[in-house]
């Protein structure tokens, strides 16, 4: 049995959080509870420890060329201090991982991957780097990572930052100091809300003081806005309301980005990238199934593996992620159904235990983006 891993903030969490094992890491599931933590992020601000995620540096004169070969998006569009969401595919077009990639300098990039895929991604990059002048370095255990998310995230962080954070646009990044610690900060996140992800460079597992200091500083600064420390429970319900995929549930190596409604990150105009031929073939032939959102009309919570049927009781797909939405106060889920049934507004039945419960297909995010999320107009 492999020994479980811990993040730099483990000692802080274990005092007040309900802990769980995720991707072999001992992580906080919740502190006060999933619903209050979820609503804090939607309505004000919350802070998450996301140090379990993978961080890989790719540098060298061929870095851009190499990354454009292994990922589907176009990194040549990135200027220094900007980021993009992308996926990496195998030769069959199946998704090896989804991630955010940052251009730190002209020839230096950082790749932030899912915790479950830390070793897999690193090995895949190394394996496919032959013939490219690049250096690939796994830095996860030396860098802590926190996410501050919600409509008051900027105000919370601004009060303890040296730089003007309003100048950092969405998917842009930069350097600032929080107290006496220099950090890298990006306007990204996994909740649907505005917010920042903070990279604490000098915070190895063996000496996590800087990470702990920043965690405490953020909680102190956010008191005005009733900030909540948040666990993986709220992280999951928030990303699901926002329509974001969880690797291993909603996407994997048997799913293509075209089926997963992620075609916006596939740049076919690029010369070549791993999986391009398979994806082009699928695009030309047409996808057979599509990832959709389902909002329940009848009581019940759709869960992973539950089957989806038409009103005529024909099986058309299955749920990959589901939960009770703290915001909408009903069951929501996402899953794959036959393309012919995937129109927004279509009514479907989800088999919950031994009964069929009615739901309807809705577009992502599940919430009204005029009222919630980073596009909110209020």
C-alpha cells in the first residue's frame, strides 16, 4: 500500500477540518460544512488548499514548439504572464489530462495538472520530448498552491498585496508580495467565480512556513467578508455548478475533447499535435455522444453511473458527476448522451435506484451567469 501524501498545509487542516483521502493525498473535505463553504464562495469569498495539484516547469528554446506538439491548444498565442486552459491527448484523441498552462517567460512555461495525474503527465511529457531542446522539471513538492475564489476575492487579497491586482485580467498572471513572501498569482480557478490562484515558490514540504503564513494572512484579511476555508466537498459542488470537468469522472482517455464539449481548446490549424488525426476524423464523421448538463425537475440527486433514458424509456447515456446544488437547491448532474437527444431543453429521465426521475438538459453553467460567476453583472 502506497503511503498517503500530505500538502504543506496538512498540519493546519487537521486541527479543524474533516479530512479525506483524494488522489492519495490527505486533504480537507470540509471545515464548517459543504453548503456554507460553497455559498461563501458564490456570495463572498473562500480559500482552498490546492497544493495537491501537479506543477511542472517546461523550459528551453524548443519549449513553445514542444508544447504545441503535446497539447491541443495553441501556446504560441500566450504572451509572458498569461495562461490558457487546454487538454493533452493520446494518439486516439483520448484525454490524458486537462490543465492550465502558464507562459512565465518567452522560453519558460508552467503546467498545472490534476493531482491524480501528476506522475502520468510528467512521464508523458518526458517520453514525448525526444528531439526537442527542452528541460522538464517537476516542482510540485517545493511549491504550495492556494485558491482564493469569490466576488470578494480581489478585495481580500488586495488588502495584503503590494501590486494592483485589478490590473491582472482573467487568465493573466504576475508577481506580488503577500506580507514578506513573494508569490506568483494568476486570475484563474475551478469554481466559476472570479478569483486567484497563488503559487508560493519557496515552500517545500520539509519547510512549509511560507505557505502557512500566507494561508493565515488570507484568512485574516478576509474576515471583513466572512471568508471561509473550503475543502474538496465545496470545490466539487462549485465546479459542477459551473459545468467544469473532473478528470476520471467526466473526462478520461476514452473520451475526446469534442465529445466532452471542449472543442474550443482544440486548434486544428496547428501543423501537428498528438491526437490531431484521430480528432479530425471524429470531427468529419461527427460525434455520436456529447457531455451535457441535467437539472432535475423531480426530487433526487443524480450520481456517477446512473443511467439516462428518454421519455419513451430508451437508454441514451449515463451520469458522470452529480450532486445537490446548494445554490439551485435541486439535483444537478453532467453526463454523456446520444447527440440526437442532446438539445437544450430536452426532457430526460434519470434512473435513481429503482425509479425514473425527470430532469431537463440545460447549458453550462447551471446558474444564472448574470447573477453568479465571474461574468456576473451585479
